[in-house]
C-alpha cells in the first residue's frame, strides 16, 4: 500500500465511497464521496500527538475489539495515508459539544471539525472491484457459546493476539483472565460448508490459516497442545499439503475428524464435546482457548455496491464473474473487473493472481486507443422508434441510452442509442421491441426468418 | 381474350449485372420468350413494373434507349425489400416485367432544339435513355449539353457513358461532384451553381432534368435565373406506385396520376399542381 | 357535471394551462357521442357526459403536441396510466377529468333489446336504474344494466384511479364477472380443435382495416410489426392465417397494457369478438404476475421487469 | 407428404450458452435424440419473439421447442427471466386459441445437461407425434375462385 | 317494361332455383355483420330486417384479397399462370340504389385506359338485382348525390318491397333476361306500382342528412391550402382503414407476392389512403401526416374523381359515418368546406 501510494500514476482515495457509476468502458463517469475525516490531509504531519492525547477510548475494530483505540485514530499502524480520522460517533466534540484537545494540541493546525464530505466526479477507463469480504459472525452457532464465552475467539482474533503490534504486543493470552493457554481447540468450518447456516460453500482459506495458527501457537508457547476438529482438510495449493503434514508431525497438532457438538464452561476451562468419526467415538477436550475458523462471507454492503456498478452477484452476495472458467476476472459490464474475495473466498496467492490479472486486463484496454468488440450488437432504427424505452428497461447492461440530437431544422429530438462497447448482444431488447426497430446485428429477424423458412421447407 | 391482362408480367432474363456504385446496380435484361420481343416497344421516359417473384413489384424507368434494342436496361438503388432482392440478382436470373407505362419525353418537340440535360445521382437513368436516343439521331438536334453530378466520385453512376460522352465532340459534357477525393481531378461543386457557371443560353433550348428532389428544386431556380421559361423545362417525377396504370390510388398529386399522366412533365405543368401537395 | 366540466375546461384553456381539451361531444349519429378535441373555447359548449361516451380518449394525448385536459372513464384512466408507464404521455402534461362510470350503453345491445335499430330512438336518458327511451314516438323503459357493454360487468375500477378533478361522486364496482367472462368461459369449455375452428372462422371475416389496432390505446408503436416487411412476418393482405397471427401477436403486445376498454371489439366493422382475446389476457397476466393494468403509473411495464419467483411450472 | 410415413418436423430455438451447448454435449456424449428436430441457435432465450413460434407453425412446422438456461444461470443475467414472462403468456394464449399444448414447449436445459437435452427433445418429438401433423394453418379447400 | 311481383314467401324457392346455374349472393347477417353471402338455401327473411350491408357489394367484384397470377419456378425457369375469375354468372340480390351507383363509379375507374380484367370479368358476369329502400338509415344522404332510395337506373333489375310482396322491374337487358327466367312471378297492378313509388317518395323524405354539392369543386380547390381546417377535422381520426374498406367506391389496392419464391401467388388486396404506409417511399412520404391523408381522401372523392371522371366518388350510403369508431362524418366535413 505504501509502495502504490508513492507511484505517480496511482491515486489512493481512502475513506471514500463510490456513489454513482455511469458511462461505459473507457468512459466511466464515477461520482465518489470523499468522506470528511475532519483532519486536513495536506496539513497533517502524522506526528501522532492528537491520538496520544485524545481522552476517549473505543474498542479497536482492527484488533477485533480486543484492544482500544482513540476517538481520533489511525486505523492500523501501516495505514496509508498515515493521517488520523475523527470518529464522530465517539468524539467528545460531537457527543458533548466540547473538548477540542486535539485541535489545540495540533501544531499543524490540521484539525477541522467543520470539514464536509467532498464529491469527486471524474472519468475513468476501467473499474476494478476489490472490496474484500466480511468475517462470518460465529455467534449464530449456539453450540459454540453463541458469543457468550470470552475464550472462544475467532481465527482473526488469534491473529491479532499473535501479532507483535496487536493488543497484547504479541503475547498469547486468554481474553478472560490473561493466562497463557495450555490446551487449545480449533474448530474448522465455522460458517463454511454448512447448509443450515446458509453457507454451503467452502471458505477456501480456513484449513490453511488454522494450520498456520497451530504452528505459530506452538512456536510461541512450546507447551501448548493444539487440537483441531475438522471435516476434511482442504489443502490443494502449492506446498499446502506438506505444510499441513508438518503441522501434525513437527508441531504436534492433533487433528480430529469430526464436528463439535457443544462447548460449555467448567471452572475456568471450556469443555469441548465432539465426535471423532475416524475413531468412531465421542471426544471431550478440556480447553483453555477455543479458536473458531470463521469463514468468509461477502461484504455486508456488497449488494449496494453491485447495484451501483450494475454488476450481478450470487445468492451469497459475491460478485459474479462473466464466466467461471473462461472469464473469471471480467464482469458482464465491459471495463469492470473483479479481484480478490469480493468475487469468492480466495487466499492470498489467488488474490494476488486475480489482482495481477485485473491489472493486466486494464493495461490491455489502456494500451490502445481503439477496442475491437463483437459485431453482434444491437442497433436502433430511430426513425420508427416510439420511445417507449422498454429496451432500456430490459437491457441488463444499460447499453441503451437516451441522447439528444439536433435536427437539420434546428429542433432538438430525443432518441435512443446503443453503446456498442457495452452491448453484449443478448437480444433481449429485440424481442421486447414490439415494432422491431431495435435489431441485433448478425442475428436479425431477417436472418432468423430466413433460417426458419429454410428449415420449415 | 388472351394477352390483354395488363397485370401479367413478361418473364425477363438478366443478361448482365453492372455495379455502378455502392448501392446502385444496372441490369441488362431481355425477353425470355424471344417472340415477345418483336412485339415490344417503348419510348424514352417510360417506366415499368419489375418484380422479383415471391418478393413483389417495384417501379423503375427503362434506362436504355429505344434506339438500342439488343437488350433493355434498368438501374436500381437499394432501399427496401424489393430493391434489396433485386440487388441479389445474378446473370441468368429471371424477373417479371410489365410495361411500358406512362408518358415519355416528347421527342418531336425537341427536334431542332439545343438540349441541356441536368442529372443528379441515379436521376441520370431516365435521362440517359433520352440522351442515347438523341445521340443516335444526332443530326436532328442542335447543341447537346450534359451536366451530371453526384455526391462523390464513388457515387457517379454510368461512368462508361460519361466517358463516352466526354469523348464525343458533339456533346458538351460536364461532370461534377459535391465532394472530391484524392484521385478526383474533375470539377467540384453542387449542380445548380455549376449549371449557372456553364450558363447555357435559353434561346431555342429545352432543359431536361432529373434527380433527387432537393437538387431539382435548386436546379429549377438556376434555370429560371438563366432565363428558361417553365415550358422549356422537362422533368420526371417519382412517387410510390403499385399498379402503374392509374388505378391503385397512390401516386396522384391532385388529380394528376404520375403513373398515367406522367412521369414526364413540363415545369409549367408541375408548377400548376406541385405547390398544392408539397 | 357537464357544466362543471365546461367551466373548468374553459378556465384551463383561457389560462393557457392546457393546449387542448379532449372530451366527448354529441355525435352526428343518433345517441352516439364523438371525441371532441379542441383548442378553442367556444367549442367547449359542445362537451357532453352521458351514458353513451363509449370512446377511449386516452390515445389522443400521445398524438397531440402540448398539454392536454382529458375526460376519462374508469377503464380509460387505466389505459392512460398504462401509457404513462410506457412513457408515451407524461402525467404533468395532463389535467385529467375523471368521470365515475356506471357503465356505457352498448348500442348494438340496445338495438337488440328494443328490437329496432338505433335510429328509431329519438331520446334516451338514464333515470336511476333504468334507461328511458323514445322509440318511434313511444316511451320505453329498460333496465340500464341490460344494455351496457359486457366489459362493464367486469369493471373493478369504474371510478378513475388517476385524476385531477372528479366529475361526480365515486361509483362502487358493481361486478358481475361471470357475465363479463361469459364468452371466454364458453370458449374454454370447447376442445382445442373447436376453439381453433372458432377463431379461424372469426378471422376469416377480418378485412385488415386495422380498426382494432388504431383505436387501441395500448397500440402506440410508431410502426406496427405488421408494417415491417424485412422480414415480412405477416402478409399485408387478409388471409385468415395472417389475420389470426396478426391478432395473436397484437394480443401479446398489448397484454399487460390492455385495460379491457373494449374499443377493439366496438370498432371492428365485421364483428370479431376481440375482447374474448384481450380480456382473457387481462385475466392471465393478473393470474401469472399479479399485475393489474393501469394501477401504478410509476411501476415498470409488466414485460419490462420480472420476478425470480415468476411462475415456471409450464417449463420443462 | 404421405400420411403413413409422416415424421414430425420440429424446430428448436436453443440458446447459445446453455441449451445449444447441452445439445452439443449430448451429441459428443453419443446420446441419441430424434433427428426430427432442426435447431436454430439464438444468443439467448430472451431473443425469442413470439413471432418465431407462430411463423413456424404457420409454415407447417409440427412443433416448436424453445430452450434456454435455467433461471439464474443466464449468460446475460436476466434474459431468460424476461423470456419466461413472455413464454408464460404465449403459452396460455396459444392454448386458449386451440393450439395443442404438445406443439409448443419451453424448457430450461443447462450446458452440462446433455442427457436432459436428449430427453427433452425425445419427449417433445413423441408428444408432437401423438398429436399428429400440424394442420392448424392449412386451408381446408383451395381458393374458391 | 312491365312490373312483376313475387310473394316474399316465394323468395326461398326463387333463390333455390336461381342458384342452380349461377352464384347467387343475398344479404346475410349470419357472420356477425351484414354482407352479401352465397345463398345457403336457408332463410330469405332478410327483407324483414335488411337495410344495408356493412361490407359493400364492391367486395364481390373487387374482393379484399384476390389472386392475380401464380408463378412457379421449374427446370426452365419461371412460369406464369393467369388466375382470372371463372366466368360463372353471378346474381347479387338486394343491392341498394346507392351501392348500385357505386358500382357504376368503380366501373369507370376499372375500365379507364387500361382494362382491369379481374374486376371487369366479374362485373360482366354479374346481374345486379336492386332493392329499393323504404327505411333509409339516419346516416344516409344519397339524395344529395342524385340518388333516390326508391329507384335506380344503375341496377339490372329493381325490386321494391311493398309489404308481402316484392315488386320487380327490369332496368337493363340483363335484368330483362333474368326476369324472364324467373318463375313464380305474377303481374303487378298499377296500384302496386304506385304504392312502390309512394314508398320510394316517402323514403326520400325520410332522408334528412345532406351535403351541398353546388359549387363544391371550386370550394374543394380553395380548401386545399387550408391546413388549419384539415388539421381540425382530422384530429379525432384514428387512421384506421374502416371508412375506406366499407366505402362502396374506394378502390385503392396493393399488389403483393406470397412469400414463396418457388411457387406462389401474386395477390391484389385492398389498401387504404388512411394508412401512412400507403405512399411511403424509402426516403420520403408525401402523406405522412394524418391531415394530409384525410385531405387526400375527401379531395379524391369530391374533387379529383370528379375532375377525371365527371362524377363524385361518393354515393351517400353513410357507411363511413356509421362504422367510424370516432364518428368522423363526411357530411360534416363537406359542410365545413362549403361554409369556409
């Protein structure tokens, strides 16, 4: 992120939302709301005084609410730009109407409580969607405590605990009492491959991150015993299977094939009851810490994003690619590409590959002034069009637009036109047009009629 | 009685197809039944109903000269269903033909006169029938001036005729295009100003013009400027026709039926009824 | 009612709020009314509202350039709304005078009822539940409900749904769906072959005057599909095959737009029971997609959108 | 055509992405389906105009099969949803005017469903065979000139 | 020529007899509208209800669709087969005087300069039996056009309904011939003759609708440029073809080919100047606007036809008024022109 922020051809707009997308490939007209961070980007030097002195503490989202941040804060240490933002919901200036400590202390005079959202409207040649994913909310699993037990944490929470810049400075402790865990249980497929929870798909990354966690845990706390309840181990990536094997053999992780049916508290321990389907017996583990391998879900607002962009999404909210095998990066809208987990659960190598793919797709578009398109696109005979616009309504690509032309006698006339670069040639408009004034080239009524007459002979 | 059904077409054979421009083709055709040929005659300016069986009929003038009866010719601009089908025709194909219909250029009135032909685009088709007719009896007429124009060099039809007339010392030939291209070394300009520039004298002269409506409109104005009276100007009109014989009710302008009373009119006649409807 | 309309319409014209008034005037044929379309105030004296206002005027604003004050009955108002959905008229360009409608007299039925042709009737007036007539000089009274169009028995919205001014008080629907669908039910009772033969016979009469199409407010195309000749889907001449194909396609095109105003059937000079096709489709569209025509002017036309849950059982 | 050796002639409008591919697959899988069907490939079932169906029947074709991607699988996102609305109405109308339901069939067949395509075509052709030659648009008598 | 009469209850027998060696057409309402249908041997009670047909008798001579020729492509190319109407004699019974006049009007058109063999063959083979009007409709205005509901010189044979009997009078040789072939007739008395005349006169009086044809030609000419007038009167028109198709004198047609290159027919079918497509050419259309088409229709009938054939192409049958879905009324339009 730091590197790309320094590239002169890249402008990063953080804390911003895309509000409207119009136009078409090569000419997208995008309206972006740059939200007011109440800190002047230009003036701020990133000295950090403000957030050191801010009196308001709020659970840190980045640390999965296991640590605290201030009301004026930088979301995470490597954030770009390294400029804090004021959280209006908690800032005393906004909750109580007075404080302004940060403003007074800021030597750069960068704090501006009055700052307003900025709207940017610009043209772009292509759009890459990389909006990522949300973590599955494991609290729907009543059998795992439904969020009641402090020591049942998610994989990502463990990740923060292990991290040197995390809330505990890299010290792995139980959230409940701060003791080091001795016996840790991992549960796989939480919110993955579970039809009942509406998540029939595999989240792709959990098997491997769990294995990694088991290894890291053992490295940090050599005394620890890791127990991993799993359904199947999915490790098809390069060297992945070997890694899992090492986790078992070298790092002593105990893999138990089976589901956990119940977790309950006994004293300061968590009793994990489950099945070992290979041994065909019930197992009960007395754990200090339980880590749930929570799966990947689509972003909570992915449907709104899809609607803004005009791209389709599947039943889970992941954006749909043009073709699952042959066009995994493209969307139905030419010039809009997908990358990363917004399309489907992906691990890092897959994400990097698809990001590189998207980047090169964009580069390919930008490398020439002209594009070659399929000739199978619709055209409108405007002289007989009655402007009911039914074609516009059924076009899945918004390829039909209204334009105003000036006639020879100077009068203006509104008419419809097909954006050839956007049209995919499905022909839905053609059969919707009652007067056949929109026609799909290469698949015209005349051609079909002739075929039909020939076949009927 | 056999043979008096005016709606029955002769079957004609296409003998040659000439691509004139992007969307204009000329067809040489002849009677399939040779015995019919001797009974057939027509005059310059007349038109006929041509048909592609299974598609329908369309109206075009006979563009060859009655002085040259080896074969007949017609020229077609691709514009609709039937003309598109006609453009698919190949040598040896058969078409229906009934006619000739309508009136013709009054040759007897042109005798001993200077003739100025002004044609635009495919409008040269009816004129060329008359031009060849005149040139084949060259001595009967005085000066012959031909002005032909098209939008671009690629849109010039009947290039072989233009060439022949160019070479003919007895013809004053002028060709012009609205817009030239790299290879075009000829005249560039719209027909009416070019006509004014040539400036034919109205003295003992008849002007015969045919072309798209907008060109006709301005050509008539130019001729007027040059001193031509309405009686000295002949033109042919085009209207949608179906029967060709004054019954189907389409081509009337006022009580004049273009098919039956025309298509050749003097400007005096046209001024009389044209302002009415258009 | 009439006076109020004249007054208000006059005001609209005078104040330049509309360019045209589209209403009903007295016809030149006994009992009939005729569309009155005018931009002159003095013509407004001729405006009438009575039980004979058969025409659906909603087609006119599509053609007229400018703002229009228009008189509509219940069914007409739904045609008008449907035209708004199809973007052929704009609500803001219209001042709508709604006429709550208790039914419109079907003159053919009336002739049948009195056993004489309509030109024998010199005077007709609705009095309560009855229609009082002067036939050949003598007074005759017949129940009003007996002489209204079949469509009126199936009218669920006799009071216009969209209006700026309601002329009179709302009328509650007086439904007799069975009577309205009588002919359709009869046809449905036949077997496929009989039905086909029935329509074949009906469309052998068709002379392709396009009266049905041209009076239909849902037929707003600049160019009708029958007038397309590349390719020639339907022959332009009248054979029963092409007549039937034409009408079937037209039926599909107006399905979801047809408000069952019955104008097609009324216009048909050769008496083809076109409503039996159109009304049937009104029922089908309602049954399939829950779509009622002309209810919501802001909704997309029924075939411009879809639901993932649309009926599917007919698919294999 | 001789009545005795009449074979149904049916037309299939198959969408390029699913049903046509399905038919292709059934072919490459060496599955058999009746040769009675002539397939016209269209980009999407949403391209099908009711005119195609009526014109085919008017020209004496014995049956028309229209097939596209399963709902939700449309290559063009929504083409088959729009098509389904139209088909539903066409289906009801044709039945109402007395066209045997066996003559016009709509189906969803995915690219992977080679066997289903073969089965749909097979059943359809058998259905058409049962109702016999299409005489719907035939004139009973010659022109009464 | 003397008057004959026949009892109405004898008509059925007469019709059965006549239809033996010719095609007999009588008014019938069995199809849901009134038209001339081939005699079906059933009921001749039309005299009880018949006023006029919806579709005029022109349809029998100039049918809505007729095959003109057949083309077939064989080994040796195209062959053309002429499809003329068969020469079977035809009797049309019950033609009203207005429609009989209309046939005379279309006769002039179809025989002018080029003979139209299809129309004329049928006409030559037909005998028109007229039926005088006792009960004209309120849409009738034939008297304004020199037509009398009670008499006609345009038919071959004229019948008048005098109660229980039809009075018959031969008007032409054809009529004379037909009359001589009819059985079951008896001589009519002078009294009955005058009764018929009286009924005709009273019918004439019943006709109140009228147009004023005096000086109309000039008025038409000067109204041509009055765009405002034509726009006003055309505003409610729906551009359908009903008025032209039910008009007994409208004769516009189109010629089309069956869509089959190998073996098809060329057909002629009714067309209407009310349709924008009628005069549309690829690049332009002289009558694209509705008011131009309306103007063309009335000018054609009341001006051009009169100029070319010395008669107005309207007989006052009133069909266009009756059948128009929006009640466009020719008498109103002509009245308006006279009042300009």
